[in-house]
């Protein structure tokens, strides 16, 4: 299954992985998921028995095995494995493993599938005074351990709504999650190495093999401006929600760069190279995670030299309850709730509308657990009479920047869509 180009703004139908299991090691994976249903959604046939080898990674692990512990996710692509989460499954304040979206660029390494970190080292080199090579134990012993609740969102979340369509996985709203990450501050590690004045950018590397199997190619190698790497929230994590980071989410180490596209939060982390220029690694150049340097008309062919790196993600909100299409009693209050977040790290307010944005009601907004965590909003809405309604939500960040009602800023790869989220309710 390959990425498709969508030429309209229709939302793809949902299909679900209907059975869940506890997070397994590779040796304990159970093939219990509804892969046939997923195939129907994706428009592809799912083979049985030995035929599943067609969907295997280069190391022989099947998609079905990897998906065994995920619950209700929609398969976007099998190679690399990518899965999104329906909005109603993202209602928890902390996204559990089974509902955490999957975004890979290469093959999940054998070391991760086996949850084997023996001999693992992290190298910090480049524009530093003292290059470091740290084992996992040294990383844990030398630096203060911190836990932060941080949102990760794919830069292409919402791509399905661009018109003309943009190439890549046709994410709707579910390429986002918020987890408790445990590890060390990235700034503490970089300070220990002694970042030079010449430092401009970090360059992240992992051990995930390229899809081609070519050992000389990186599946992905992105980074962040040095100021962002040294800023509040950026960290090197080894736990997700109190457990070792699961295989498909980057075991045993990953960078977490909150507020930036999830691609900057390198999985399977082995090296951070400090550079004296903007990083030009795999998927840092061309059109990958880049947007036009100036506004363009939809469908414009933008020269590569006019593309710039996508950095801070826009303000956004997501209605997680009720589920779209739910029936509710006319004349009675219904609680609408969800989450709001922003690349700037703070939300000022959230409003909801039941009349297609003609009037708005302010929602109650909980404070964030820490900067870059999403914030819970709640509002009671009363549908006046029987019929069809839409509930719209819009968030405003602390800089006064508000979600737009339509897809903003068309770009060739469909990044940064933060249009207002909406669900349908049927009043009876």
C-alpha cells in the first residue's frame, strides 16, 4: 500500500482494529486484529496465512503482529507502518499506548521489537567542547530525571482536507496524542557536552533501517534549531506513560521536541550531531516537512528553493466527546469536551458553536499540567429542536492567534492544517 493523492476534501471512512491486547514484546505478539476490515477500508486485499509476508517489514515482522496491541486505529499505510486514531478514542487526558497514533518513516528495528537495549549508546558530537558517548545507565545516572506531559502531532495531520489534494498519508484528525514522557532535559545533556557558539542546529539519528534496506541510507534524520533544543520541554525520553517506550514509538530512546512536528522527535535515538548550519539530513530538504516561504494559491508549483522548514505547529483543538453522529435529546444539555494545544505551548480560550459559527459560546478550559501538554475543554450545548446539527470548536493561543474555519495556507505536502474541528449531532 502506498501513499495516495486526494483531490477532494472528503473525510475517509473509518475502519477499526477491533481487538486489543496488552503491550507485548515481539515474541509475545498475538495476531488478533481485524486486518480484513482494515483492508476493506484501505481498498486493498488482505492475504491470509503465509500471504501476510507481503505485508512484512524487511526484518520479517508482519503488520498484523505490530498492530496486535493497538485498538480502534485506522491503517493509513503498511510500509512504513502508519495508523491514525479516531477522535473519540483520544478523550483521555493521557493517551494510552493502544490509542497512540503510529508514524514511521523506516522499518521498526529488531532491537526495538525485541525490546533489547543491551549495549545501547547515545553519541553527542559536532559543535561541542566535549563529545559524549553515554550508555542508558549513564544517561539516567548523570542527569536529573524529569516527567513531562507533551503533545506529539504529525506535521501532516489534517492533510486529507487540502484541495487540491496533497501527496502523503491522508491523515484526518488523528495523528496526534499526548503522553507522559520520562527522561532527561535535552539542555542538560547538551550543556554537559559544552555547546559551542558556532552551534546552529541539532541533527538526530536513529537505528531504524531505510525501507530499501540500504544501510547507507537514513530512514529519516531531522533536527531543530539549537535554541529550541535548549528550550523548556525538549527532552530525551526512555519511558512513555511510566513504561519503557514501546517498539513502534522509539524504544529505547527518542528525542521529544514539543510544539514542533513529530518528525523532529527522532525515534530509536543513537546520535545527536550539533551542526553549524541548518541540518540537511533525510527529510529535511526538498518538500519534506517544508512549506512555502510566502503565501501561494492552491495548486501552485512552488520551487524547492522557496520552501522553508516547518517549525512551530499551529493552535488546534479536537472534540473527543460525543462521537460524531451521536443522537441526543433536543432541549436537553449535552456535554461537549475535547483538548486544545498549540506549538507556542499555551492556550488562552476555546469556544464552541452549534450554528455553523454564527455565534460562539466560551468553553471551560482546564489549565495545562505543564507547558506543551494539551488542555481539556468542556461546554454544555442544547440543541433547540429535532434535526441535524454540527458542533464546531475553535481554540485561541496566548498570542491571540485563533483557528480558522477553513484549511489555511495551502502547501504542496499538506502540512499545518489547523481548521476548526467539527462533529455532527442528531437531535431527537
